[in-house]
C-alpha cells in the first residue's frame, strides 16, 4: 500500500500589529491635507474673478470650471488603483503621489495669477485639479494604512480639521493681504490684483511645505507587515 506524502507548508510570518499613534503622529500624517485644501479653496474662491480679469464672458465661466471636476472623476480611481500597487523602500506607497501632486500643484499656483490669456488660466486650472487629486486621493487611504480601526475616526477627524483650517484661511487670504498688510487689491490695466497674485504665491508655498512635512515626518509600513 503506497504512502501518501504530505507536502510541507511554510507558514507565513506573523503579521505585525499596528501601533497606537499619539496626537502629534496623527497630526503629522494629516498636516499635508492642510496644504492640499489650501490650494483647492484658493482657486475655488478666486478663479471666477481671474477669468473675468482675462475677459471671459459670463457664459464661458461655467464651462471653464466644468472640465477640471470631470477630470477628477477619471483621475481619482486611477490614482487609487496605482497607489495601492506601488511600493518603494524609502518613498513607500502613498508618498510618491503626495510628492508628485504637490510639485505640480505648487507650480500651477505660482503660474496661475500670471496668466496672460484665458486658455492659459483654464489649462492651469485643469492641471491643478488633476494634480490636486493625485495628492489628495492617497491621503484618504493613508488613514487606513497607518491607523488601527479604533483610531481611524480620530484620523479622519484630524483630516477634517486640516480641511476646515486650510479652506477658511485660503478663502480669506486675498482679503487679509489687502486689509491687514496693505497689499493692493486694485486691478491696473485689467491685470490681476497684487492681493490675488500674492495669495496664490503663498498658497503654492504652503501646499508644497505642508505635503513635504507629512512626507518627511511620517513613515509607511512595508507590505510584508
């Protein structure tokens, strides 16, 4: 009677439990969202006036705003799929998207108030929304990656706090520059006012610095863990 040979099964190494993170660790991993939302709300509050300065007709403005959100519907699932399947020994899984999105968004924010023609502003808005989605979408998955189920509510609450702070300050920034710091808000020869220009320069800087702060202050867990 032949003997049945039982194949040896190599057990998987034990999974490492996610550690509980303290307040500042959750703050660090969420702070990049402050910069992302700063850029989002800055362009939302000021793109209408920028289009008007560039002689866009009232009928054109809704169409100029339409292309970018439609692009987000396509970009978000693609970036989510790609970031789930990305891993680099130093950059990790989500942080490559943070970096690429921050660089492209910051460049667009610096160029936007210097748009000389309507098509340039519309094209930069399209790239800005695309890049913003590249940075933003993996941030939502970052909470599930880093936090235990017990702490995920706290992580999303911290992200909501960053969203609220970034959006509120960005929306008011041109007004703050003109009323608190005396930056001109008058349009000279149809040009975009200095208060709007400096707001975009500040926004681009904050976007980049905030995301880079999260990149350098927060590490990701390797896939094998």
